C-alpha cells in the first residue's frame, strides 16, 4: 500500500483504538515484593515531609527495615508457592517475569539491602558533634562544603534521613531489573535504581569534595551508558517490532516471519539485531563494571560514603547480572554463537585487568573496587557457560560475593582517624596488633575474595569454573585461575600489612560500632563461612531457581 | 521521503551526542549531549514504530521523556552542588580521584 | 555406625586450636599445657588407629563416608591405607615435640606489647594444632576435592606461623628481620597458592571429565580408580596428561622439587626451628604423599609418560640441594637445602615404580621427618643460645655442651643416613628400587650419599669442634625440656633403623596396591636364586686344590 | 652355640651404650668397664673357636638368624650372623688385639678427662667391626662397614679441639664414603642380578651370572676396599688419620679396620674368581699401593706417619695376594693376622715413645732411646724384625708366601708382580731400619718443647708395656705357628679355597731373593742413618723425597682435581639459585607489578577519558559481534 494509505490506516486504527485497548490486569500478589518496597519508599518521603526532624531517623529506620523484611517474606512466600519453579510465568502483561532466577535474586537483593540499611543507620562511629550522634551522611547535602550553611546544619544536628527512602527506591528498581521481561521495563528499572544511587554517592559527611566528584562521574557516565542502552533497545525494537523478550526471542529464532519488508530492503536486519544487542549488552556491562566499561568503579567506590559503596557493590552487581543473564538466556540464546566469543574477550580482559591493576592500589576502597571488577570477570565466566549449571552457579556466586563485599566495606567504616575513615593502606599497617578481632574478620573477607577453601569465595569460584569447564570454556578457567593467583597477591599484601608490619604511631583507631554495624559484619562472616563449609543447601536452591520463564 | 532516513538522522544525532560527551568539558554541555543522545533514541523509536506500524515505539518515546526529565532533575542537582562548592562546572576539574 | 576415629583424629587438634586460642591473654603458661594436652590426645588416637589398622585388610580402612556437596560431586570420604597411617602417626608423634620445643618461642618480648588483647603465645600454639588438624585430614581424605580443600586451607595457618613468629635470632635489626620474615611468608604462600590454583583448574577438569563420562561428576578416588579399571572411564591421553601436570605441579611446589624449591630455604630460615620442622617434616610430606596417592592412581598412564622428566628433576634436586647445602652460611638454610635433596630421593623412589622404590619413599617420608626434626630442633636450641644462625659464629661447642653436640651429631648422622639409623634403610631402598629399573639414575643418585656426608660433617666441624669461641664459652648444655624433646626422637631413629619391619609391614600392602593400579611389576633379577635362605658356601675346589695344599705342606 | 655369636656383637655394643650414655658418674670406672667387656667378647670368641675346632673342617660354619630386618617386596635383608673359619680368624684378631689395646689405653689415656668416652668409642668400634666380619649378607656387612667408619671418625677426631684432628676425621669419613658408594652399588648390582645379597646364595651362584655383571660387582667391591683399606686412589686419609690417639692408630688404622678391604675381597672370592678383569684391577691396586706406601714411609720424619705409610704398603701386599685368587687368599689373611700383631706392636711402641717424649713425633728429635726405655726398645725391635721379614719371625712366613704367590701368578704378569713385591720388601727393610735407627740408636737429639720442658724419657707403665710384650710375642711366633704343616692353610681352605698355581721359581729361590733385597735395604738405611749423625732438621732431599714427604702429592692432586672445582661449583650454584631460579619468580612478580603500574595510569581521573573507553569499548563490541557474524 502507499504511504498515505499506511498513514491513514494507522491513523484510523489509532482512532478506533480505545475499545481495543485491553484493561491491564496486574497480579499484585506476585509483584508484592516490589510494591511493598516502593510503597515504603513513598511512606519514607511522606515521613520526611511531615515528621519533625528528631523522630525521622527512628521512623525511617523502622519503616525501611520492616518494609525490606516484609518484602523478603513475600519473596519467600512466592518461592514457597512454587512461583520459582512450576508456576513460574510472566506477570503484569508481559512486563515482569516471576520465576526462579527473579525470586532468588530479589531475595538476595532484599537481604543485602536489609544489612546495608544497618550500616546506613550506624551512628556510633563518627565522633559526637554538638551533642548529636551522626551517621556517615552529610548534614545538609545542598550546603556548600565548609560553608556557613553547613556549619549551621551540623550545629543543628541535621542528618540526611532521606537516604532511607532513596535506598528503598533503588532497591525497588533493583528488584524489577532482573525480572524485567521487556526492554522498556528494563530501561525504566535501570533508571529507577540508578538515579537514587547517583544522589546517595554525593551525600558523604566527610571528604565531601570526593563524594560529589564521585556523584558527578557516576551520573554522567551512567547517563551516557543508559543512552547507549536505550539506543540499543531502539534498534532491537526496530529489528523485532516488539520489546518483549519472548517476542524478540521468537524473531531471533526465526519462528516469526519478520514484519518489515520496508527495512529488509535498506539494511540487514541482523545488523540491527547485532548492533542493538551489543549496545544493550554494553549498558549492562557498565553496571556490572566489566572492562572496558569499568573505569567509573574505582572512583565512585572511593568517593561514595562507604555504606553506600558497600550497598552498590553488592546489590547493583546482583541486579545487573540478573538482567544480563535474562537477556542472554531468554532473548539472545539464538545468538549464542555471536555473543559468546565477544563475552569471552570481555571476561578475559575483565579478570586480568581487574586483578593486575589492583596489585598496585594504595587505597582500601579502590582495592576492593578493582577486586570487584576481577570478580565480575569470574562471574562472566559462569555466564558464558550457557548451561543450567551456568545460571545456578552465577546465582550462587552472586549471593556469596555480595555478602562478602558488604562485610568488607562495613569493616572499612570502622577503621578511622581524625579525617574520618582511614582508607589509605599505609594506615592499616599493624592493625592486627592493635585490634586482632577486626583485622581477623577483614582477613576472613580477604581470604574469601581470594577464594581460599572453606570460604564462600571458594565454593562460588569452584561452582563457576566448574560450569565454565562443562560449558566448554576450559581456557577461561585457566585464565581465571591465573588471575586469581595474581589477585591472591594483593589480598595477601593487605594481610601482611595488617599482621606482620609494625603499627604506625599515627595509625588509625578502630571505632567500636553499635549493634547495627556489628550485626552487619557478623552476618557477613556467618554467610561467608556457612556458604564455604556447607554450601549444598544453597546450591540446591540456586539450581532449582536456575530456570528462566519465557 | 523514505522514513529510513530518519534512522540515519537518529544515528547521526546519537553519534554527535556521544562525541560531545567525549569532547566537551563543561558538565552542563556534557549533560545536554546525553540528552541529545536520548532524543536520538526517541527519534529512532518513533521511526521504527512508524515502520512497523505499531504504537509501542511511540509509547516508549513518552517513557523516555519522563525518564530523561527525572535524570535532569537529579543531574542538575548534582552538578549544581558541585558547581557551588568548586565554582566551576568543568568535569576536568573534578579529577581528585585517579590511579 | 562405629566411632568415627579418623574424624576424631582430625577434630581433636582443631578443638585444641580453638581452646588454646580462647585462653585469656594472662593464661600464657596454661595455654601451652592445653595445646600439649590436645596434641597428646591426638597422639593417643593415632596410636589407636595404628592398632586398629590391619595391614592385611582392605585397601582403605576405618572409612567414613557422608554426602557433602552433591552439586560438586563431593563427598566427605575418609579412609586410611598403610601409607596414610604411617604418615598420620608421624604427624601425631612430631607435633607434641614441636610444641615442647617451641615452648618459649612465642613468649611476647617485653619490648613489644602493643595491647593486652594481642596474644601471640595462644595464637602460636593454636596455629600449630590447626595445621596438625588439616594435615591429618588431608592424609585421610579419599575424596580429591576434600583433600584439595585442606591441602589449600593448610596454607593459611602455616602462613601466619611463618610470618607472625619469625626466628628472633636473625642477628639482624628488628626491622630487617621483620621484612625478611614477611617476605618469606608471602613467598611461601604465593608459591603454594599458585600451585594450588593450578591444581584447582585440574580438579575442575577432573570433574568435567568424570561428569562427561560417568554421567555424574565424582571426586571419589576409589570410584575413579574402579571406573578406570572397569574401562568405564577412559581419559584421552592429552587430557590425562594436562590434569596430571596440574596436580603434580601443586605437589611439586609443596614437596618441593627443583626448580620450585626456593621458597623452602626462606621459609625455614626465617621461621622458628619448630615451625621449620613443621614445614619440612609434616606439611611438605602432604605433597609427596599426594603424588603417591593421587597423581599415580588417578593418572597412571600420564604418570608413566612423565616419569623420565620427573626422575631427572628429582636427580637434580638431590645433587643440587646437597651442593647448595654445602654452600650455605646459615645453619637453618643448610638444613633446608638438605631437605630439598632428601625430597629428591623421595620423589625418585615414588616414580621409580618399584616396590622397593615406593616402599622406601614412604619410609623415607617418615624417617626424614624424624631425623630432620631431631637435627633442626637441636639446631634451634643451639641458635637460641647464641642468638645467631651463622655457622661462622660458632666453634668448639662440643667442649662446653657435649650433650648438645652429641645429639646434634646423631641428628646429622641420621641426615647423612648412616647405617643403623632409620634414614639409611629408606634411602637404600629408594636407591635399590631406582637402580633395579633405571641403573643409571640409581648410580648418579649415590653421589648424594657422599655430598650428604660433606655438608653434615662440615656443619658439625665448623660449629662443634675446634677451639672454643668466646661467645660460646658460657653456653649451657641441653636443659631437661630440650632433652625430653630430643631423646625420644633419637631413640625412634635408632629403633626404626634396627627394626623397621613393623613399619614396612604396614606400608607394603598399600605400595603393592599402588603398583597394581599403575600396572607395574618389579623387574626380575637376571639369575634369580631359587632358595635365598642361608646354606653353607664352599668354594668349587678347582681340582688341584687339595693336593696343591698338601704339596705346599711337603 | 649360635646364640653366642649374637652375644659377641652385643657385649661391646652394650659397653658403648653404657659408657656413652652413662654420664659423668661412670667417669671413674669407665675404662675398666670397657676393657672388661672387650675381654669378655674375646673369651666368647675363644669359646666359639674351641667349639669350632671340635667340628669337622667342612661343617665348621655356624649360622644364626636373629630377626628379619628389611622385608620389602623381593628385597629381604635379615639380621643374621655367619661364623666360619674366615670370620673366626677375624673375631680372634679383633677381640684379642682389641682387648690388649684397651688395656694399653688405660695407661695411655690416663690424663685425658674424656677417657670414658674414649673407651665408649673403642667398644663401639669393636662391635661394628665384629658385625662387619660376622654378617651373613652384604647389607649387614655394610652396616658394620660404615659403623667402623663412624668409630674411626670419632676416634681420629677424638681431640676435637685440634682443628687438624677434626679435619682429618672429616677427611677420613668422606673418603671412606666414596668407597661406601662402591659397596652400595655392588649390593644393588647383586640384588638386580641374583635377587639377593646374602653371601651363600650369591657366592654359590656367582658363576651363573654374566662375566660383565660380575666384573662390575668386583670393581665396585674393589672401590669399597680401596676406601676402607687406604689403597690407591683412596689412600689419602690414612696419613692424616694419625691425628688420633696412638692406640687408635694401632687398633683401627693398623691391625683391624683398614684390613676390612682384604676381608671383603677374600669373602667375595667366588665373584672375583669368575671375573678375571676385576682380579687384574685388584692386583694392580695392590702392587701400586705397596710401593706407594713404602716410598711414602721412607720420607716421613713423623714416626706415626712413617708407620702409616708402612701399613698402607703392607695392606697393599694383602690386596695383591687377595687379587691373585685362590692362590693368594689364604696368605692374604695370614699376612693380615701377622701384620695385625707386629704393626699393632710397632704402633704401641711408637705411642710409648711419644708418651715418654712429651708427644714429640719427629723422629729426628729422638735418638738413643734404647737406653731409656728398654722394654719398648725390645718389643719394637721384634716388631721391626717381624715386619721386614727376618727369617723365622711372623712377617717372614706370611710375606714370603705372598711374594711366592705373586710369581706363581705366572707369565709376565707374574714376573711384574713378583718383582714389585720383592722391591716392596727391600724398601720396607729400608724405611723400617730408618725408623729403628732414628728412634733408638745414635746420640740423643732431644729439644725442649714450647714450654721449655726438657723431655725425660722413661719406660711406660706396665699397663702399656704388657700389651706390647704380648704383641711382640705374637709377632715373633705367630707366623711360624701358622706354617707348621700349613695349619693356617688347612684352616681357611674350606672357606676360601686354594690352588697352588705354578711358580716359575722354586720356593727356595724366592726366599733367597727376599733375603738378598732385605739385606740391601737394611744396608742402605744403615749407610744413611747409622754411620753419620742425623741432622735435627730434614735436608731438602731429592725431588722424590720431597714428593714423598707430601705423600707423593696425593693431597695436592685431590685439592686441584676435586676440592677447588667443588668449591667453585658450589659458589656458582648458590649464585645461580639466588639470581636465576629465584630471580625468575621475583621477576615475574615484578613484571606484573610494572604492568599494573602502567595500566593504572589510564585511570587518570578525567570523566571524559572514561567515556572514551566506554565509547571505544562499545565500538569494539559492535565490531566484534558483526565480525563474528561475518566469519
């Protein structure tokens, strides 16, 4: 038909549309985790609006903890209701998948968030100012650092209790991200959890300049990457005529006759597909922090308030990998032979790059940042396996890794000197002599990172490598092993520093935390050891959860 | 004219935006470039939806605008704070953290 | 089910570690006694094991098996054969002596007491017990993965022992000592970790292979061996070789085999004598043990394929280690290099693939453990007295401390494997075993005998004999505690040298089994003597003999 | 009876254990305990001897298995003893001479505060030596073999505070080790050849094995013998071994241990009989050494070193004899026994002299001692006559037979060997006469020692003289006794076998020749040292003399050929280990660090740079994906 006709028909159908648009039906029960969290977030906003300052902290803390716990309970409920396995299906008109991986990851994210909130709420570490206990967030984010406004705010004992609703919003986004079942939802979810994180990065009480710089970098680069993602989505939409995962998958598998003869003439559809796929991939790899999209990681990790860093490092990775898995396993399985080699390359440079650069780091937080990059590489090895084992191993690894990270950063918040947290490695010298317990705990986390047996790190690493080897990615395993050897070197370096070198006279003091942080760290250690010694139960969980719905 | 040309335009705009992000120093300008990229995406969406003859693309475009707006709010907020504390909006000045 | 003896033997020291570590800072002395007590209990359990073990019985005895990590095909499988029993016994015997010998090594210096929570003594003994626990369980594990886990985990306590409780008698500045020590510790850890990680790759590979061929991946040694025997598991030779190399590399680092040895002298030099003993006499044995148990039995074909290369490396180790020992100026480094030479012998024996070779190698592991312990501990006593590790700082000690000198000499003679002392038997068996299959190797290896005499006697001469040095003049002789440590070891050396049969009887069946798995037979003698028993020999009186004699008489 | 054999070894071993572990409380009576136990073992030996004589000459051998020692696969070694005529001979010699020397030492070591330990070591030696000769298999023999080595190490270095002593001890042990390697290789060869290394089966089946194998075994055994018996080329340690107390030199380095090599070869006769080449090597070694030792003996001014040279040369005779095969075995052993008597006697005499002369060893500072210490003079003199082979004395009988046997070897070989033996006899006569003259005749040439003590020579206490007398008696009559209608020959023949061979010369002719050379030797010595006064300091002497003083440059040779290169090698390896082997590892670590350092420069803090990397990354990603599709 002619163009006019096309337009016309389009127009008329559009006109005739109203009675054709079906009324959306939403399975609220199955979306309850997300809804609870987001609802709580809104409540949090209201609290900020209506409650007097003094009461906000308690109220916020209460709301967020309850909300997260409730959401987690909801996830458990769903899992118990077989929504992870037999009843797995696509909810909310194809927008959101409720299946094993989704529930597993949501559960993980919620737990991580819960623990993270404890560290957010910690108010014993910073010295008391003007009789007010303060947390690690700026008194008044908007105030110029060192300016009168800030001084006043500090004096008045302001604290940024907004962080709690912000976290809840972020969590809400993260819950959706791995379960998003169409590209639009994916994009929206991405933004929903990214934007709060940008802000959170900027809220540090100490070293505000760094904090703000981190925020700027994270924001600009984040926006940049999401633009790529979006364009990728556009291309995929152009390729398939739909943004629903299943729809695209069908087209990729060639089950549906492609609907755009008009395009067929001008450019190869596969070009659209491949380019679009690559760009979406890039958007996710950015969040994961894979080389070469990793460069924001160290700066942001270093600048952001440490509790936020911990939360980001743990939760973002989980969510992003969830999304990546779904994309690769649901949307692009038909494209395996195209993306696997590429991902091989990414995995290799990520593992090696992260490990090698970490060797010469001098700041604990940057060190952990690079180590997180290296770990992203290891997980990618599991992703590449493209076997059910691959999925479950990645799920397990994420669960194990996120708690180790959280714990590690929580420990970092304890080691302080006059300037706040003493993150420069040289200051950690002889920590083992000053406070053996803290040093020992941190050592445990480092050993877990290094993948020493009897820690969760080892179990996870083994699971992933095993999957990779089964999936015919033997060489990846070898490279993974080599880079873990390199990685081991700098973890060990820290341990040496803490235990075998003389304490510095101007060394930092270790603050005694409140039950909040203590419990956060305790949980971290517990999970690390349990997953290390008796991982079977969780492996079962992961492998049950290891099936995507389509 | 052939709607495919709009795609070329979109690609062009996107590239310009990306290039701008890479080249320019001023945070605001960078940010505008990002917005440009987003708009390029929108153009692409709309074009495709026109080509495919379904409305998804156009709906997505609306979503994108909303998201972009939200981004602006957050972004400007951050940039402004930084500007107030540094009296400079140049992203190159914000390079305390390196190596 | 019956009492889980094997688990208990591993758990008791672990508990001991916890208990010791839990002792309050003030209770230093008590902590020592607690540690000693637990090590003795372990010894008792090991003794029970030795009694309950029936040499003629099943391949693996006292077995325990529980599901553990199904997804990895990992089971908690324990079981001991003769070799394992012997080595567990060795470990259990040595640890109490190590603890006794190190009684004061970890007492905090008055100078450095950062805070009251810092409890070096408790830590020291706890770590030793932790190592014991892990070593024991890795001797018991019949599941490759289980073994690997403790093989690796062992490194951590070892690492803290080396790095945290260095030898205070470096004769150097505190600063210098500290740096040297942590260098040694890091070197130890990285070497072994690298080895371990490469092994990890091989372990993963093993899983992939078994999963691919047996349907379900497994790490059970027996299962795999049986599957191979039954032809159900048939690795492509390429794969098998790669896996073998992955395993062997880790063990060769641990053992250590030239050229992967350089961590040992640093580690032994910088750590206190008891820890040095722990390294060379106990922990390193896991490496050679694993070669015998895992390399040979999981990958028999590859083992045969690699034998020539490995034998050559072993030979190099023997001679190279001995020569370097001769060249050392530092007593402990000298002993370390001597150990490298001895590990060369052990590995030579293992890969000679003869009953004598492997039996000898196993005995060698035990004997070397005891003899090195004796020599090194006495050396430690000597060093703590003088506060220096340099040979040149000594002289004429035997005049002021004859007992110390005497025990040192005996330890040395054991090290040069003098007949009548235990090491001689094992060394000779290894030589015979090697010689009967590879004569050239056997002959070259004998050079090691001469060189051993050189480094031991040179060490003895320079430290103990000659005119008495001024710094040495006031040196006290061995104290009771020290005598209690050394005397039993020497007694053991003599006993095992004179009557090794009991030990040999325990070890032999296991060795025979290994041989059968590898599918090798001892070479037959050219002119086997039917009745090797004793009967009077009278020379062929060649004809003229008698009248010749009588003729001489006329 | 069998059980007594074990006791034979156990008794002195017990003594060693007692004395070495007994501690100070035994200091007072240690030497008695030691001596008594030595005596006890001699008594046991005598009992066994009597018992043995009681049995027919072909079932005299006894055997007792104590326990199974090392059973591993086909490798079976027992702790089992075999007592036949050959072992018996040694048992009597060892315990007999041993006991005497214990007695002697009571006096000689009187003033040494470590006397207890000295006796402990002596007992240890007895035990080891008895084990050596009683073992019924080569591995157990090896134990004794190294055991005596250990004892000799401890005793040579008994005065450890003297660096020279310590060094000498170490040297002895290490040179012996080289020999031991030979023994152990021989055992391995036997195991691979026969599947056993027990004497009886091996020797019985010797001739079944290929000659090549046997030759190899023989040569390895010879190497061992060279080490223990100080034969060329492993002779260098014996001279230095004289650093030890004189009784030690007498017992270990003259009478017993150094003769172990002869025992080994005789014992392994069956193997050598079947391996002519090996035998040739043996006789060669013997002949060379007997001259070598003799020449060295001529040049030494240190009385003990002179005697050491003589020992070397005498053992050379024995080895030579043993190398001749059935013709010589018996005479080798016979000379061994007689030599045991007179050489021990000579050493004790020397010891007595030194005792009298404040431990002065330089014969040029003796002279005219016969007046001052008559007993020593007489016993020493008798020993002297015996060793040069003065008609009727022990040495005459045994040495004469060996020379005879050497000729009896037949052919040019026979002539050469015979000639060497004769020449050796001449030189022996020369240097022994020299020693005699320098020590006991001429005017006194004493000088005060460092502290300026003028020596006051006096006769030694009876505890020392009695053993000397006994030994003197032995060295006079033993040989004759043995030769009474070939008693000794008949005694040993069942074990060693014997064949007469065909001598080109009659026994009488040989004897006559011997007498002649003997006379010449004595005359020369008299001409040189008897008529003219002897200078206190040695004249420069001929090239040969100077070489001989330096043991014919053996040490210089070893130093240049082995020690120096060894040192360089070791130093080199230490460097290599540090720089190369270690360097590689540290190098890798360093290079990773360097790479890391360079890579982190990319992290320059500029958001735009990061954007670039993302942009580029995406481009690569896209390109790669497209490329994958393209190919």
